[in-house]
């Protein structure tokens, strides 16, 4: 993208208008422009609609979240439009003093870590495999990856729910018939650990295509000569990967991993849908916790406060991601 | 591509040939490579099966007769194919209105989003102005906000504005949610169109915007199509906001209609799989069209998640 930027700013050779010596001047600098002020205002006019829209639907709700979490907005305030009473830090002290909140946080963190590690490991494995297999296998695999990638979350979750159905699910059938485990009628969601295995499978299955396709693209950027030279000099497979391949794919790997952290920490739909829109308390992660506080218990301020805590927890990761983007010169 | 993989295959075996001359070595490598490739191919096929099986099971379950769905002995291949499941799925109440809702909401949101995104993308791709970098960072940063965290204030705000249970409430939110990514993507396409084209149009008497609309905009068509399809997929796949905001049965979008499929006495998996297939088909078709642009998604924030 930055290369394209430079190309766009290259000196135009054939156009006669270029009079000043530095051709790197962007088109704004058209000479003899009569109304300078109007020209300077134009870009602001152009981004104004998008900017206002984004401010209204992203920035204002964020501000509103902060305001609400210091109030007590319940059902009554919502329907009558009455001003909600200010309660100071009460929502936060309630939440942070609640043992359930902390167990939800831990559950979310553990689930996120397991999913991210699994996704990245499997994704990198598939990408490296794709480099080494025959073309026809790679095309076949790519087709499967794209099919999995394009499945809407809702549909993917329905499929895995059907897999894990206690009576007619294919998972129990395979376990009992071919692996000798008596799993007939076994309910996978009674034990939350087993339930989270199924949910994690949906998450990882849905995320692996993006990771492996992206990492495969990064792997093709690794110079062959370097790998070969390292191998000739006696580096093993691990050595070549550690000292040649990894440094090249590291920035991409880091960014994909960061995105995975953000996505998996915010996991919502897979759990919500696989538990039939009413997740049990053992399946509550942060997103679901705040959703239920707001829309089931009608305590919108509690939900907002939990959302705010989530945003703050993730802001560090988001800033790290943005810094990575700035570093590779994407924002130019 | 095949040349590079050949080298990759040989690389793994390089150590085995140490101590022989270059020619012998090459000979050894070529044989070894053949053997090693088979292992990688088998592993690749195994991964293929794991990744493809859920999609296969979705399609095959939707075509399976119901007595096979409700059976303790699921078979890999159905004894006969039937469209009964699809029939039961589309006969569920509100299927027609759900299609209508989805089309109206997604269509309007995407069209509006493309208009705003195109002019904003033109501004950040062609002008250097104060605040440009800030705007670009905002575009990236808002994509990292957790959608469920924004749900509560948006719900309250729509309630205050009377937007609950109205199409326009959902449309506005979808429009703006797809805006940052679409702007970013279109910007990439604008950058790749030489500004000299616009300049020569301006020399010939076009205004700044006239040059953009008459010269660059037509060249942008493939990029706009790709960005529109991305926005469409995003809007089509959204379910939570629609679930919370839309309350009347006849205003449900397809996704909300599907979500409510399972609540009535047990789950009719055959019909659920058939309905899921119907919802997934347009997404998969469109996704195939824009798949090659997905690489942009990496550096432009959240695409799916």
C-alpha cells in the first residue's frame, strides 16, 4: 500500500501542467488556483459526512457509555424518559466487588488465550503446509478454507450445535460407534468445560482460514535464496524457521495475533447462539455478562459499566495494534 | 507459484544430501522431494477434510430425509435426497417478510455507506490536509471497538430517537458500521488510479470534483463493487442489533428469523440446516467474488469476528 502511495505521488511525466521542479507535489498544488480557501476546505467538506456519521454511531455511544455508567438507568428511565439519577462510582464498586464479575473475567481471559494460541498454531501450521504441498492439494485446501471463512457466524454455530446434539449429533455417534466411548445421548453442555470445547471449535474453525491464508501470503515473501543459503550453511528446519522465516513473517503474525486477541476476547455470538439465546451462568463471558445485565435485568447502567471496563481492558491491545500499523507505514 | 513450492519441498530435505557432490546432491534431493511431498499432501488432505466437513454436513443435512436426521446412525451419504427440509424452512412464518426486511435494510445501508465512503476515500487519497492522519486513525480505531459494548448506548439512543422497531434505526447503524472499512478499502483503489488522469481533465476545464466523478469514478467501479460486497456481507451477517432493536415478527431480518427457529419445542435440525443453507448461499457467492481483496483486510482492521 505504501508502494502504491509512492507510485501515486511519482512525478507525472507526460502531463504538461507540471511547472515546478519537485514533481512529488500531490495534485493539490495545481498552480493558478483562483480560490485558495475553497480548495483548502474541499477535503474537509468531503470527509464531513463520514466523520459526523462515525462520531454519531461510534464516538457518541462511547461517551454515552461513560455517562451512563455513572448513572442508574433502569427500565423506568428508559420508558418514561425521566432523567436518570447520578450515582457516582456505585456501579463500578458494585461490579468490582462482585465475585461473579471476576470469575467472568477469568473465564473470558482463559477462553481467549486458549482460542488465540490454538488459532495461531493451527493457522501457522496450515500455512507452512500449504507451502510444501502440491498445487492441486493447495487449491483444494484453499477452496475449503474460503468456504469455512465465508460461513456466517450464525450458520457456523448452527452446524456445530447440530454436531454436538445429544441424541442425533454426529459427534456422539462417531464417539460411540467407532471410538468405543459410550457417548450415546451425552449432553456436551452440562459440563461447561466440554461446552467450551465445542464453542472453541466453532471459534477456531471460523478464524483459522483468515490466519492461514494471511500467513501463507506472508510466507511467500520470504526470500528463497536466504532459506537455501541457511540450509546449505547447516541450519536445520528449526534453525531456518527461527532465523530466516520468522523475522520476515513476524510483523504479520503479530498483527493477526493481536486481531485474534481482540476478536476472541469479545466472543459473543458463538456462545449466545449455541446456548439458544439464553446462556447459563457457567457460559457467561464479559460480552454476555454486560448484555444480560442490560437487556435481561434491565440494569442498563451496570451493563454500560461492564462494557466500559471491557473497552478499557482492550484499549491497550488496540493501541498496540494501531502502533504496529503506523510502524509499517500503512497510514500514510 | 509451483516453482517456489518445489524449492520449499526440497528445502526440507537439504540436510540429507550433505557430503555428496553438487550433481549427486541434486539427484538425491529430487527423489527425496517426491517422497516428502506425499506426506505433506496427505496432511493437507486431512486438513481439507476437517475444514470442509462442517460445510459438507450443512448441505447434506439440509437435503437428507427427516427420518435420517432423527436417527442414531448418521451416515456419511444420505439414502435419498429431498427438498422437504427446504419446504418446511420456507413455510415457517415470516420467511417472506424476513427476506424483504433483510433486502431493504442491507440494500439501503450499503448504498448510503458507499456514497459516504467514496467521497471520504477520495479526500484522504488525493488531498494532504491537516487532520487527515487523525481521520485515518479514527477509521482504524473504531473498527476495534467491541460491537457488543456499543450495543447498550446505541439501543438507548435509538429508544430516545424513536428508532426502536424501525427499519431506519437498523439501517443507520449498519450504514455507519460498514463505513470505516469501506472507506479504507476504496482509498486503496483510489490511490492506484494515477492522479494525472484527473489533472488532465482539469486542464481541459473540469472542476476538481467534476474530474473525480467523470474520470476517476468510472475507473473505480471494480473497487467500489468489491467494497460494496464487503459491506453487504457484513450487514447481511449481523444479527444481534437486529435481534435487540426489531421487535415485530414481520420486521425480523433473516438472521433474527433464523435465531427464533429453535425456540419452539425442540429443534428441527433438518429445517434449520436448510434455512442456514439459504442464508449462507448469497454470502458464499459474494465472498468468492471478493476473496482476493481479503488481503487488505489484514491491515485494515476487523473484517470478521
